[in-house]
């Protein structure tokens, strides 16, 4: 049972977004899609241990879910009426689309834009996309927003109720609607990538499947909207960060991958082709007018990737770029990253002063990277007792096993240095 059950979980996590998108595309009802997708998962848990994992497990789940949905539609008059409305909407859409009109060539990306409807609050739109289509758990979505999980669960329920109550249609928005919805879609794609780059829980530091899927969808979006500079900026940012993936862990010292911080990474393992592609996209994102937030973040990532080592990184320029980013898109996380860059430019005491000024930010109190950054700077200025306490707190907040092992090792190292 163990191997098929693990296969079901793996396939369902990987295919969940595509499965929901295909079902909503066919039946026009998110709740129905979620219900039959769950039923397909239950069926797989029953059949796969007996019959074996099918050759195309994703297709098996989709076929099973479609059959369950059709059974529900046949039994339920309300669902049958919704299906009829969907058919009418599909015909109407086909009638007003001009010949040769561009289409979103991926069901999931299409549904991203659908769920980005302006009738929903911005945060609710992003949360709904991440939970239902991005395959993230409610806890993972909450981490992306720096809010408690119950708060995020309420947002997701509220968004789904709004869709039902306002009768928001699940259809591809027209060309004139795409730019208005684009920021929400970009935010969702970036959040999916971030969870892939730095997993919030589990046995591994990274989830490359999520990161690569976010890059794939962003590439499609870039082909569809090549003139949108923030799409170029987001794709550049993803590529420049993902280029370091192989160097972020070291399986030689730990089978599941020891955490390798930027300062000790083997930069020869960085993907130079990906860096070159990302750097070229940065030029596009920064050319032709004031840059957007993703373009600025991509420029920061490019400076990291161009440096031969940590000491030779252009920290003054990075701080200047964070100043620009703070002016256009202020957030606690941007302030945290800027403080770390200031510490590299001006010394740990300067960075620690900025971090202490963020101590009352609600979103940072239980945010692991903030606590870790403060612990490290406390250690560097010689306040080792406070640093040890901060590392203990960081260990409580760590979501992945590699992070916990790294923090235990760092805390033990600090304890040894205090004894000398």
C-alpha cells in the first residue's frame, strides 16, 4: 500500500492545478471541480494498490473526475443548469472573438486570469489562485501573505462565495481585460515559484517541480504578452534565482541536502545559460520607462549572479535598488531584505539597527527569515547570548528538516564559541 499511496499523493500534488483547471474549463464550477477531484483521489487510493499505478496517472485522475462530475450533473438539476449556461457562454464568447484572436494555451493559466476577476479583493484573488490552482496548502498560502492560517482559510472561502454569489463566469477574459488582471496573475505565479524555491514545510529545502511549473507558465505568458515589461521582469527574476538551485544544497554532507548559504555556495554549479537568459530579460524589463517591482527585483538578482563571491558583490547598488523597490512597493519583506543588504554594505550593527526597527511588524514576528537574519547579525556584533535565543526561536519556526538541521548546527557552533 505504501508505494501506491505515495504515488497517489505525488501525482495529485503535481497534477492538482491542471486537474482543477481542466474540470472548471469543462463544467464551469469550481466547487464541483474540487469535489470530484477529491473523489478521484479517493478512487485512486482504492484502485491503485490493487491494480497498480496507471501508465498515465494524471489522465486516470482526470477521466475519473470527469465521470463523477457527469454523474453529479445528471442527478442534480442545478448543476445541469450551470452546464447549460456554460455552453451558452462558450458559444457567445466564440461569436465575439475576432478571427485569429490569441488564446491562453494552457487551461491552468487561463483559469488564473479567470480567478483574477476584479470583483474579488486583490488578496482574495491571489489566495484563491494559489490554493485552488497552484497546489499550495492553506498553510503555505498563509506563509506567502504573512498571516495566520485561519485568516487565510477565511479569505479563500470568502472568495469562492463571492464567485458563486456574484455569478462570476469562468471564461477567458477579453483582450481588453487582460492588463487589469495581469498583476494578480503575476503575484500568484511568483508566490508559487517562491514556495518552490524555499519550501515552507517538508523534508526538502526546495520543491523544484513548483518552481519549474511557475517558470513554464510565466514563459507562456511572456510569449503571449511580450510587450508587458513586468512579465519580462518576473521571468527574469525566476530564472536568475532558479539558476542557483543546484548549489543551494549539498548532498555530500547530508543525503536530503544540507543548506548552503549564498556566501558558501559553489558558484560554478550555477546555471550560466539560465543566468544569461535572465540577464537579457532584465534589460528588457528596465528599458522603455520607469521599471516595475519585478524588474527591480530581477536587477538585484542579476547583481548577485554576476558577482564572483559575496565580498565582491555590488552591495551599494543593491541597497540603492532596494531603495527604489521600497518607494514603489513597500512591504515588511522588502524592508527585511534591504536591512540585510545594508548590513553587507555598512556592517552588521547598521543592519541590526534596521532589523530592530522592524520588530513590531506583525508579519515579521513569526517570519523565520527575519528571526534568522537577526540571530546572525546579533552573533556578528558579539551579542552571542541574544543570538542563541534568536536561533532557538528560529528553530521553532523552521518548516523544513534541512533548515532545522542547519539552525541546530549554527546554534551549536555559537554555543562552542561562547565557551571559548
